[in-house]
C-alpha cells in the first residue's frame, strides 16, 4: 500500500498518488493593497476602453455628416425647417417653391420674428409665404421641434415630411423625429451645409471643433433618452432643456392659419 512518504512509483498511478498526497503550502489570500491595485487597474482599463469607444463614435459621427447639400430623394407631403440658421429657412422655402412639399412649417421661431419679416428676407416668395407657410413659436429645443412637427403633420393629415436643418444638427434631429413619429421612413432629410463650417477640417477651427463636440454629446444624450422615453410630450428633458418651460408650453394645441 502506498503512503505519502513512499518514493514515487515507477507506474503512472503511483506517481499521481504520491503527488496528490504530498503536503502543500497553504494558499495565502491576496493582501488588501494588492486588491486595491487590481481594482484601480480594472477601473483604468474600463475608463480607457470607454474613452476609445467614445472617440471612435465621435469619428463615425463626424464622418457621417453631409459634405454637400442634396435635394430630397422624393417629394413629401410637407416640409419642416428648424430655426437656428438663416440658410435653413431659405432652403426650405426654395424646396416649397420647387414642389417638394405642399406646406412648410418653420418651427422654433423667435417671438420677435413675424411672417412679414420672413417675407422681407425672401421677397420673391411673398405669395407662397402668405398661403403655405406656418410658424411655430412654442418649440424651444429639438424635442419641441419634433413634437410640433408631429402635431402639424396630424393636423394636415400628412404622412411624409422633408426636414431641413444644418448638417451637424441633422443626426440628432432625425433621432427626435423618428422617436416622435415612430416611423423613420416618413422623414426625408435635407441637410444644409452651413457656410464657414468645413466637416473635413473641423479640427483646424476651435469654434467648429467645439460645435461638433457639443453636438455629438447632445446626440448621445438624445439616443440614450429615447431608448427609455415612451412619449416625448411627457418628457421631463423637454422642461430641463427648455430652461424650465412647463410641459403645457410644448403640449398646447397648434393653431395654424387655414386649418379648420
């Protein structure tokens, strides 16, 4: 019979028994400072991977921005222009005049901007502006723009809409509109390439770099929020981003000229 003190047997079974029965030194638990080092190292690795993921996403975001303006691939029932740049409204009126939509909604209009002021800036389209352009003064942010667009489309029984906004703002706008309309096929993007903003050389201009970085952060916030939010009209984010405006300011019925 083999004992632990016996020398290793020449056969495999005896050698295995000898190795198993041999006394071993107890395994000492890791010291607290070693555990802290491992935890810190893990946190550092996690933070580094997160930073790389954000950087990769940012580069994809910038690369996806439109470099050139393009006419919508198809005609839509209506056209929506988001304020924030004079060129957006001009392009939207041109699309309306070219028959790419039956009516135009300009959403997020400043209270001091009147229909006459818009007509003065576009003198050749005064008749079109008088008959076929609706102004929304309630929206204070992109969430509100999407809500007012949904109401406007329902009021006119439109099923498709061409959206006009700046190229850097288009990704976030599409997220909000897709969330509000629940059907991305109903939105035809028309990105406006803003003068002075070069998406291929954004890093050479501090203001452009700041603009793109800020828009990317807002884009991520919108993407995350819409994953958990059922209805934008009950969004608390609309209140926070709208500088404390109550929900009823976003949710009031839209009164349009020419709508029964």
